[in-house]
C-alpha cells in the first residue's frame, strides 16, 4: 500500500507457519529477529496464526517473543491452500496496517508471500539472509544473495507499506523461550468464502524422510569438489553415521549431480549451525562460508594448505582425504 506517512503503519508481523498443528521452526526464528527489529522501530511483534483448531498454539508463539497473536481458525485453513491463506493474510494486513511482515522462505512461504504482496500493492524481498533497520527513516534493510550468490544486495522499500520479506530457514537465531511472556490473542474472522480460485485437495501424500534435515543436525560431514565423485561420498556417509550426524555438501557437488539439492550448504543452499562441522575437500568460497561459519567447531580437511576454509576452521588437517577419512573411520570404530 502506497503511503505518504510511514507512521500510519505499526508493528512487525510474522506469518507463523504451522503444518498438522505443529509450528515450523522457521516461525520461531522469525520471531527472534522480529523482536530485534521491533525494538529498533519502537513497536511490538505480532504473530499471524492460521489453521483449524490451532488457537492452543498461541501460547507457544508467546514464549518465543510474540506480544500479540492474531488467529484465524477456519476449516478452510486446515490444509494449506493458496487462495484462503492469501485472502486471510491480506485482510489482516488491511485491517491492522503492519509496518513489516515476515514469512519463512519455505515451500508455503514462497507461494504465499508474493500473492499477498500483489494484493496489498507492496514490494517483497525474497530469500533474505540478513535484516536490519535504518531507524532514522524507518526502513528495513533486507539483504539477500544476488547474481547467482556472487554478491549480497541490500534492498529497501521506501514508498510502500508494509515492508515484506521472506527469510531463509536457519539464518536467524531463535530467541530463548520465556514461559513468563504472555501475548494478547485476537480472534479474527476473515470471512472466507469459496471462490473460483479455490482448489480441491484430493489427497496429501507425505514424503518419508530417510534422514534428518541438515539444518537440524548437530554434526555434519560436508563434502566439496575435492571429494572427487559421487562414489567417494560413501566414505563421508560412513563417517557421519559413526558420529551420529548427517552428510551435507557444497554447491559444486550438487551441480555435479553427486548429491541432492537439499543437502547443499551455502548462500544458494541452506544455512546450518551444527555443533560440529567437518569440511572435507571444501575450498571455502565466501558463498559456502556464509552458510556454515557460525558452526560450533569447524574441522577442515584439504590437501591445499592455502585453502580459505582454514581461515575459519578451529582445526585443520592438510592431506589427502582418501587417506585421512578411512583412517578416521578406522580409529572411531576401534
């Protein structure tokens, strides 16, 4: 919505994504960042909770920083569908005039956010990895990778409100839960009505994940171009299994077809913060470092002693991974 007075818009709103009655981790991450932005903007944080029989989740959102929870509880919102969700969020925005609205850059968030931004006639910065505030002008500074991840662009939306962004999972820190923090709960009737844009869900087929999401793993064994082949990733998987961790990879390995896209770490992949990150055959390009440099302990294995990865590593091993990894596996098994 175009505005001549930015002070007519108040509050940092977060779309609290939930699936099957469970709030997604990205929602808690967004609430943590929203709290920081709200303090700088001298306002409060509101979570928008949509679904069916989900009002009991409001207290959980309060624990993670929501000052207010707007709930839309409707049978039409039981499973995610573009039209009713976009309609409900649009009506909330038009009713409450938030200054900032944040969504997770998830499958749902990436579908929902652009449709809402078009309906309220404002901009949207997608896949943000950093958010800050220019307090003098009440501008949110939304930073995201550009030109294939080769540089970072900071984007502002000076003439329209709300300022909207989707944020990548894993890049923001969750706030520590506070059981004493309470939120005002507002039940909002979005008056949802079936229309020609509604679809009928015939069936929902859930993919059974064989492994944990790398964003949730405490230990990651990550391979780069230096691993050499898809076959050599078997060594990394064996090491990860022994350590109770998961395998991840750099973009080069994904582009080469050695591993799946959902294992990619970096600016164009996922951001991870494991307790232990073992980088095997990874040179340490800035695009990759952006996705893992906040890991607890970083161990780098590379035959190139001048590789940039050693500059961020807590421990470094210079040598051939084809010798080092089997030796590590042998020692750990003995």
